[in-house]
C-alpha cells in the first residue's frame, strides 16, 4: 500500500510538471497576442473562483480535488477570444474592397495643385444672369465650394462649416477675398441658389459680403469642366436620386490657379487664414501670418496645415548659435580691455 501511494504521488508530480511546462508554453504563445481582453478574462476567472469557493462549502470533497490552474484557464480563454477577433478582422478586410458600394468607387478628390481652372467657363448667378468664372477673380484669392443646394445632409453641414470658418477670419468676403459656391447638380435653378444665398449671407452678416459671396448654377458641360479641373469626383445614384460626393473647399489664386485644398466639413480658422495668405501671394495678412507660415506647413495628403517641427528646431538652433556667439564676443572684448 505505501508503494502504491508513492507511485501515485510520483505520477501526480510528473503530471504537475507536465502541466507546468504546458502552461509556460501557452503563456509564451500568448505574449504575441493583444492583452486588451485580459480584463474580461480576469472577470471571468474571478466569477469562476467565487463559484468554486461556494461549491467547496457545499461539497467538502471538492476542495480536496486538484484545481485547474488559473493560468491554463486564462490561456484557453485568451486564445479563444483572440482567434475569434482575428478571424473577424481578416474576414472584414477581405470583404472591404468587394463590398464597397459601386456608387462610392468613383467618388474622391484628385489634388491638382497649381493647375489652372477654366476662367472662361460660364454659369448663371443667383439672379439668373450668365457669368464667366473669371468675372470673380479681381486681384483677390477665391474660395471655391462645390455642393448641391438640395442635398439633404452633407452639403448643409459643409456650408455651415465654411460659414463658421469665415466668421472667425478677420477678413471679409468681397473686400479681401471672394467666395464661390457652385452647384454640381445641373437641374438646380438660380431661384434655388438665390434662396440658399440669402440664408448664408444673413448668417454671415458682414457689410459688403453680398459682393463677395455668390451661389452659381450651370449646365452639365460647365459643371464637368470645373469639377474635372479641380479633381472633384462624384456620382449620381439613380435609386435614391442623390449624389455621392466628397466635401472640400479649394482656395484659388487671383490668377485662377489651385493653391490649397481643405478637406472635411469643418475648416479651422488657422488653416483658412494661412491658405488665403498663401493664395494671395502674401498680399493679405500680417507679419504674424508670416511667422505662422514658417511654423506651419501645408500637408497635401491631409488637406490641412501641420506644425513644422523641423523648421522650428532649425530656427531655434540658429538663434542659439547666434546668442552664444554674441555672448562669447562680448566676453572676449571685456578680457581684451582688461589687459
């Protein structure tokens, strides 16, 4: 009988050693997985431990049974959760390109910086008169926004973002720059454009802005020439009767060349200000704007201005060298006079 007990203890020790080695292997594998789900696993283990203690009270023999180590349970749960997450992510990535709606495949923005917009293309203004695009370039930069006036959601948001940015800029449309809002829906009429213009001019509430913010409509040929010139790609969905399109504004030079793109439905006041300064070739703005242009650079991939840390570091380095050189020169002169 003692020999049998000793054999059982040896088997148990061997099994325990094997379980320990397996646990180490599992934990080394888990080091490659995300630990984001550890908290959820710990909560499961906690609840399992509570349940185990409760059962031990009801069944004394349960407490004497060999318990599965928490690390083994943690390893199993983490592997199960991580495998499920990875399978879902791979499936989503594999289907992203194939399940993309056909209406969105041709929608986007192709940046054409420094390209010339067709100034001879004709539209109708809010009063119904035929105008040339070049009529609005009178030595001032121009902000071009492409929308359609009967858009149910996205275009009003973009126009509101443009309005908010213009309200924050100290300069005034019509005096320092012009704004052109052009519909890319050929079925819209000047009456619709006039109604939309009245709303936004009333909200803008700047004296003289009626001369600087115009809402245009045009035929399909004119719209196509302008949108292709600025790289604006959109798609008409016949099923819904709506347009799928990106949102952006284009800042043009007084000569009608594309200077900057600003993406999204909100345009920070700093980006709008710097874009206008650059488009005007520094004809508007102050010395402060020149400092900001030195500290910030335009990122065409993001369609916004970012902090130019390399320029600032370079300027700080030059300033430090000059200060040290000046201090050393003063010290040498003082020593010379003492001698």
